[in-house]
């Protein structure tokens, strides 16, 4: 098991963009020094609490300030980009990163983003995402081989020439092979996106709004893989989860529920979910019992929250309940006003929690991959 970070990226609306950026980069530098394996960054356009619309720009900056941590957008929202432009940017950044780049694809589920781009809604977004993905895979394959590529689709038409000795292009190609490492993010129950990811050999990533759905995510991913003749590997499964570690359970509750993490849920995540009829998804079993879904209830019954031993016990329970996963991604929150407790949480996660989890589960202390290895 390895550790990573998932930047949604949450920032309170009053946080200035430069200050938000510096917080994100500071957390990355800290995690890199601790040996975290990877970090992923969200992309949104109309959400004041999640103000990052260009994760690749942040990644380009972060590559200069970190040494080994791998970085990727999670996810580029494909309907909001022309596939040729995005394929070029991804290939360029993959080359710059020299093995430290990953990319995740998504269709874009927020209605306000869909309205901004006037795509026509969720069904159209899904069709556009599938078409865009097919185009980009075709372009990378063609560019890597120096071949022409044409695609006439419902949403885009692409006509890429073969390699020319006259203008020395098209020249963009992934760093290694004919595509970068690609992940697909799933959040809904029995995610259809994860089934397709399994069929295509992509990496599955679960964003745990509710751990009640996590095991089902692996099931649909594995079904898709097996139907396509692939062998699913749990070691590639990423699981993002809200967590906070402190020296005691009481201190963790104070810093999480009473700090930026709790505010993010109280002021943004839960009100938005309630307004869109999604609140039940955070804890369907508890909601079925009639329990009101509050920040405090989630902290008590769903978050990984507490001392190193308490959180280690929670991760072991999650691992056993899901059947196992390869990388635990800690959700990142904006503690820029009081950074010490949050950075301490990352310290404890890496130095005390993870060794206990590996020991309990009999997992090896896997070395981080060499990003420049062939």
C-alpha cells in the first residue's frame, strides 16, 4: 500500500488565488519529502469552493518544486476541451515530467459547469467524453508511429497528418509508449465509467463520498476487465478518503470537525449535496436508519479520524471491507490559516499509520517507483 493526496481542490471563497496556490504547493512539498507516491488535482469551472480550472498549470509548477511525487489531473473534464488541444498538452506535460505524470478523465457532473459550456446536460457530456477519449488515444497512437489519423464524430472532426520531414511533425507523443498512465474517477454507485475503465485497462480511482459504494466500484471495474479478457489488479486501485490524524482522538476531532475540514463539509459539501438531492449518497445505510446526515455524523461514522492507532484500525477495516486496494489518497483541505495540525496529520499518516497498516495486513513496505526507469 502507498499513500497519495487528492486535491479537489477545496479553498474557502475568501481565499485569494495566490494564497490558495501557495497552500497547495506547500502541502505538495511536504508530502513529497515524506515519500507520498502521488497527488491528483480536480478541475472545475463554476464552483467557488473548488476554484482550480487548470490543474495542468499547477502540475507544471509543482514539478519544479518536488522531487519524486507523481502528479496528475483528476480529472480533466473532456467535454470542456477540444481533444486535439488536450492531447497535445497532456503529451507535452508527460514529456516534461519524465515519468512523474498521470492523467484521469471525467465527463463533468456539475450542472453549473455543463450550463457554462452549454453542452446539453449529463447524457451529452458522457457521449462527448467517450468520443474525446477515443480521439486522444487515436492521436497518441498515430503520433507515436508517425501515421495519419482521421476521426469523424458526432461532436468533433479530427484530421491529423502523418509525420512530415518538412515540418518535423506532428511531434507530440507520450513519454513512454503510446499513451500516458490513464485513470478514471468513479463516485456514483456501480459506476459505468469504472466498468469501461476495466475494459480499457485504465486505472480505477474511487472518490469515497460513501464507503458503502467502494466495494461495488471494484466489482464493476473487475467485471469490465474480465469481459475484455484482462486480469484486474487491486494494486492499481486508488481510493480517496477523508481523514485526519492527530496525537489523540480528541485532538483529531478538534482539528478536523472544528477546523477547515469540518467547515468545508458544513459550508460547502453537504449544503451542495442537499440542494441537488445527493445527501443520501454520503451514508446511505445511515440515511436509511433515519439519521440526519451531518458533518459530526460523518466524522464519527465515516471519516478516518483519530490517533495513529485509531486511523490505522480504520484503514485496515476499509481494506478488508473492500477486498484491498493499492493506494490510499488523503483528501486535502485548506488549513492555510493554521497549517501545523494538518501537516502534522500527514507526518503521522506516513510515519506511524502506514507502517502499522502494512504490518497488520502483512503488506511489504514497497519502494517508490523510479520515474525514470525504463
